[in-house]
C-alpha cells in the first residue's frame, strides 16, 4: 500500500478516551493523527452510557479505576470552562433499603475516603426523602457524594477532539485500522483504507475492539469481554421525578440499576449488566426491559412508564484483569494500551490522557510544550437558552436561526448548519442529534427528521439517497427499484 501519511503518533479510537488523549498530546510539539472507524466520533461506548461524573468511592483502593476516577473528576472542573462542556456537579446518592445494605454503604464511605473522595457522608432516611421525596419509603439511608454529577459524553468527546484539531491534531473518520506493521518487535505504522500511516507510536484506545487491535501488533496480553447495559429514557415532562443521581447499593459486577436525571432535564433508568459474545450487539430485549424496570421501581415505585420515549443499549469494554489496562506493551515496542475502559471510564478520561502522556515520556518521547497551544474552545450559543433579546440578535446576524427545525428541543437551522461545518462536522442525521438534540425529544425525530435530511444533503452537496442515519451502511433512502411501481403524490 502506498505511504500516504507520516506522523509521530497514531491514536486508534475516537471515543472519550481517544479524544481526551489527542487533546492532551496536542499540548506538545508532536505530529498526531486520530483514527475512527465510524462516520462520526464517539459512536461506541461513549454515546450509550449513564453519563455520570462519578465521585470515586466505588472502585477498589489503589486500582487504576480509583486513582484515575478521582483525578478525572477534579480535572473536569477546569475543563468545563475551557472546553465549554455540558456538565453539572449535582451530588449523588447511593441508597440502602435494609441494614445489610447500610453496612455496605459504610464500607463504601471508608473506601471513598481512602481513595481521596471529598465530602462523603452517610445521611438518614428522613434526610434522603427531603432531598428525593419520590423515592421508596423502604429507604433507610444513603451515602451522599457531593462531587458526583452528570454530563453529556458525546459533546465532551467532541470538545476534546475539536480543541485537539485547533491545536494541530488530524482526525480521520471512516478510517478503520486493518493492520499494524511491526518490524523487529517495534511498531512502524498502520494500514487503513485511506493509506498506510507511518508512526513511531500507536495508542490503542479502541474500546471493545482494543484486544483485536492489540493482537494486530502481536500483543495478546489481555482480552476484552463486551458487557451490555440497557436503558429507558423518559420525557422531560417527568424530569423532576428525581433531582439528582440515585444509585442502589452496588453488586460485585455492577453499580446497579439507577434512576437519574440527565444534563438535559430528562430522566433515565438502567443499566443492567449482561456479558455478551457479540461486540456489536446493541439490541434491547424484553427481559432486559423488565429487569431494569423492576430494579428502578425498587428505588422509585411510581415510575411513569407512559412517559418513556425511547430505549437503548450500550456495550462496555471489560478487561480480564477487572481494571483499566493502561501501559506500554512489553511485547511490541511503541504500542501503548488504553484499554478495558469501562465505568468509571468517562470520568477518568482526562486523567487517563495524562497517564498516557507520562508513559510516552517514559518511553523516550520528547514532550516539548507547544507555545501556541490554546486550551480554550469558543462557547457554543444554544438558541433555546437565549432570552428574547438574544434570540433577536442572533437571528439578525444569521436569519437561519429564525427557522426552528426541531420543535421539541427548539433547535434552529442555523445551529444545524454550524454543526455540519464545525471542525468535527456532523455527517449523519444522528450526528446532528448527538450534537444538538433534534430527534431526542418527545417525537423522536418524527417531525424534524426529513428536514434535517434535506439540510445535510444541501450542505454536504450530496443526493438525498446518500444521507445516512448513523453508521457507514445506514442509508435512509434508496432510488426506485427498476421496473417498480410509480408512486404518485396523490396516493
């Protein structure tokens, strides 16, 4: 294959971890390329998870999960303003329904303190119900974590990536890695459909496929098991059912089925936890729905199921070690692993990025600070958050903001056009949805979907039949079948 590109570092995977690493390494005088197999960033675990900013009390002491969770939680506080993140520190509750579970909460409190989590405390039943009056009367107490919170994972990954691009990183989408070339035990580059890319270092942040990528470079030191988690999302009209994040007392394999607000004012329930043999299996199941409904009702008995608007499944990457796999390969020189990033991976991402940079430094990479590095992303103006005067001003500047495309979320044509032409521009209908939320409201795209399709075709200068819903093969429209029946407008 013809050499098409030469770089210092290739990052494989455009989820929250890969993009956080890209942004961290953009601080240094390095040539970096990030590769993502899908048409958009963050289409794996990052787009389908609980979106929780974890405090750090659950992870085993001295584990990478514990160390990086607490550090990541801290880092997000400064990143919120730098990168204009959708993030809120609301506190979280782990509730107990009997004295045995209360004993577990005491253990969690001590573990959290040993992990360095600030402000943890056990609160009484009455204190819990004052905070959350719709919880079950069976609640006997809770562990309160003031540093817990919620965020929007997709736009966090997008913010990391866009800041990295502004600081010189190249991001290639629809560019899967098909092979890794190793010469005399050292990485020399990667094969892709877009050409061969030479590199001194390859960072493996490929999520559920990280073990597959590692084996391409002759390192089979870990395996990844995909673990499905199913969710149900509820309409904003019942968003006040709970005020924060409500966890049950956790089990050995899962933090349990929770009931939580989202950063956008919905509530959701889930996830369950079921190991799978299929890394691409994101189907919801009848049994899974029953399981998460039953689990959520233990916390909130009057669950408003009539207000459910959608359900979805995420797949977590579980390493056989039970902990994150973040290290330089001892088998293949130049291969850096950032794998097995299940919960609390979202919270840990910026700390994982710091750790990867330190590993590269220890491997001999010259980490010369980039004087021109700009940590700031320009703030995105959300039309639905402006007052009347602000809306009039933005319409006067760009009349496309005067046309509402999504009525459920009040998203304008101007915002959609800006999202298409941003540094990591949207190329699919769901790409627009994840950035701006048209299609995420009560009607689930029933009204705005055709309009968004038309705008994408126009702005990308492609035919309607080339517009995709999400993945590479998710065409939404097709040309008429030759010889088929003609459908007229008055049918």
